[in-house]
């Protein structure tokens, strides 16, 4: 990635990224790197993907490459994920059994030539009784010294988990979401944790 084409400004924990990169993977990596910085509470991502001059990528070529990449991924059920491409933006739909499969499908298409962005709308199949899901997640969070039971709140409705409250860093916010996704029965996570 050419860092010379990316501008970074910060104010009160809000970081704005601007400029341009040559691939969506570079754009994704820049945002991910910023989220790891202590004190970052929010990211305004305004980086544009610009391909080398004279290079163009037709949506049908990107769609064919996405379909092939998804088909080759052994962790994904056959024909479970569909990719739609519009002006270089890939939207993934379908239904899988596990969150890691959602992430795997997105990872597969993120690095394809011509992709300028990815929307992951893959849903999860409900798998287990979710009656104790909130308690299970709070128990898992409680095992970590990062989380204070007084500031992090977990509620679930069916398989959808709602995280609210405050955490000290962006890393803790992502760790709470990862913990929620790891609980058996989770089909969706709405992470409304704020950085204190």
C-alpha cells in the first residue's frame, strides 16, 4: 500500500481517512489498522479505490471471479452464497450455518481485481435453543479482565444479540462482538458499544 496517497486526520477520537488506493484490500487494511490504535472511537472512511490508468474491470468479469472464488472455498456450503456486482461493488447474499463462513465469503471476494467495496448480507441459519444466549455471552465476557459487567450489557432476541454500554477501546468493542458471534445460537450481532 502506498501510504503517500492516504490522508489521516484525528479529532476527539474520530479519525478521518481520505485519499486513494489501488485496491479494495488496501482500503480495508488502512481502516483495520486505524481501528487498532488506542483512543480511536470512530472512523470516517473516505478512501477511494482508483485503478491504474487504462485498467477497467467489467462487472460480469468480477461476478464470474467472485462465483468461482466462492465455489472453490471448501468451508462454504455448495450454492449457499450469491455475489451480485454493481459498478465494482460486490453484495453477498445467501444463508450459511456459521459466522466464520460469512467472513470467509467476504474475504474471498475482497481481493478480486476490480472490486471497490463489499457488502456482506449473508444471513445465518438458526442452530440451537437461544433462551440462555445473553447469559452465555455475559459469562464468556466475564472471564476476560477487559469487560466490566456494570458497563457492558447483552440482550438477545432469538439469535440476534444486542451489545450496549461502554468499553475503553475499539479493540475491546471488536472483542465483545467476536465473543458474541462465538456463542452457539448467535445469528446476528448489533454492536452499539461506545468507546469511553
